[in-house]
């Protein structure tokens, strides 16, 4: 018994119930704003496959700069600089329970996270970030409802600040 008469087992049980159940928590560091200080990027996949995964960005001091959710499980998360200016962006590939692959890209500006790109595909996403300009190819399945059948690709080109759909 604790000094106030509450059994320790009840307190322990309450603490366990308040913690979210994550299947996998991993992290890596990157300098997202080229200030010489590394931010920690924490990737959290939930046990429940229907619950979204979360990526959280923390300062060296542990302050939260922001977070964003991803559908399903995170397959891969990484960071690198699209502009080769040492300001890295966060790239996350995830797959939801329906088999769709999603690529999400976030940057850090003015101390806040902002979304640069997010697209999903049932038939694949290819990237070539070494190309000039960097390119993302998103496989698109057409269906009879929209008047065509088969697969095609959307090409997204980096313009130095965002990805633009190339017509």
C-alpha cells in the first residue's frame, strides 16, 4: 500500500492503460533546417493495423516541433536534401491495410513542419531524387468508370520548393 492507501498495482495498471500501444518505435536524426543542430525524427507504428502511424520531430532539447500521421505501417523513413542545400526533408513510405503505398514528404520552415508531397497508389511509386530535377512517378490505375482501363503514370517534378504534376 502507498501512503495514501492506494494499492501500487492499481497505479501501475492505470499508467499502463494510459500509454499508447505501439508495435514499433524507431528514430533517426537529421538537420532539417541547416542550423547545425540535429532534430530527432521518431517513427511510431501502432499495433492496430487500422490505426495510423505517426512521425514526430523533436529538437535536441526534446521540444516537439510537430508531427504527422501516415496511413498504415511505415515501410521506410529517411531524410535528405532535395535542393542539396543541407536543409533535409523527411521522406516516409507507408502501406495501408488495403495495399496502397503512400509517399509523404515533409519539410521544416520557421520552426514548423509543412507537407511537400503526399500521394498514394495501388500499383507503385518510383522515385529518382538524383535526377535533375528530382522526379516521383506514381502509378495510376484507370477503371471503366472513368472511361479507360489499364495503368499509367503521373510524373511529379521538383521545382525547388514543391513537386508539380507534369502534364
